[in-house]
């Protein structure tokens, strides 16, 4: 015995036409999935917030689709600990950044270094970040953690920006407390600033960068040689500066810096026009 469509519709409390209507939502979900997957391939460690920014979509909608299809980002790896300067007395250099919120580039730079173990060889990476633009503006790589390693990163930052900062912040590592590093700050008229001992969060921008950097660099033993690893480090920093959306900035650090420059250019142009009109 067959049941008529009209009877089925009455039993379900819907119109007969509704039985022939295909729901549109699954198709919309599949279309959005087709946009999310390429974005995740390009940025395998992006969560739903950054994916939403890339696609120009609502983040709750993106989160729903990712959950529906079981899409997950890579697991956060445990960050390696840096060698501690155990037993060294405090340097006496205060934290000058505690009451400062930079409103333009080159006011406060922050430096730090980390290490990566590659088949028994320790590779050290020192970086300098601009606390306003969040851009890595200088870095150096070496096989020893020396004062010269961090000075080379500072020199690279000065060469890139063409200017020195008002303040340079770091932890109390022996490299930054060294005579050579202090002499560099003095020669370049830079005020040194340092976190209190045992307070890594006081250099949180660098800590956060390294945490994400190592996660996205991936398993270092998968690189075929030490040279490949070093090239990958350079590429990852370039990716961070130019392609990776920063969670706070909602754009890449390079885009944020360029936007600042455009705004300042317009401000200068407006001031020049006002000056010309008043003559």
C-alpha cells in the first residue's frame, strides 16, 4: 500500500510542495567548504578567525563549517626552553616599556633569541621586533649564542629601517647584558630596557612570536640538511611578515606598516596644503 504525497504532507504538517524542495543550506555549506580548504592549505596553522579574515566571512560561520567537517589546525608543539642565566645577578637595567604604548614605528624594538636542535647541532636565531608594527625587522642565525649574534640582528634591523629606536627591550640574558651590547646601545643612542629576572611575559611579543614560529616551522628533522633548515627559517620569517595575518592587527605586519606610512603621507600632504593656503 502506497501513501499519497498529500497524506504524507498532512502528517508532517508541511505543504506538499515542501516535499519536493531540496534544502539549500547543505549546498551553501559545501560552497564555503570549497573556499576554506584552499585557505587552510596555504595557511595550515590558521584557526577559524584568521581563515575568516582571509575569506572575508563571518568567523562564526567559518567555525561552524570547520566543526561540521572536522577540520582542525596543527597541534601546538611544546616550546623549547632557552638556556637560563642561572646565578647571574640582576643587571640593574629597568623595564622602560611597562608604561609605554608605542603609537608609531621605531619607538620600541624588542630583541630575543631561541635555539633549534638539528641532529645534535644547535642553531641559534636572534630576532628584533618592532612593538608597534609587530614586524620582525632584523634577525641573525649562528651556531653560538654570543653578544655578536644579537648585535648582528640589531645591525640588520638598523639597515632595514634606516633608523635606530628610542628604546630596545630584552630579557636579562648575558648576551644583552654584555659589555659589547651595552657599548652598541651607547654608540647608537638607544636606551636599553630589560625584563625582570624570571618574568618572560615582560618580553611577551618575542615569546609569542617564537612560540608560533616553531609551530609553523614544523619538524626540523624533516629538512634534508642544515642548509635547508636555515633557508626554511628565512622563508618562515618572510611568511610571518608578509603573508601571515596577525591576530591583533587583523592584517600582516607589513600591511600594517604600509598603512601607517600611507596615513602619515596623507597627513603631511594635508599640512603642506594648509600651510600653502595660509600664505
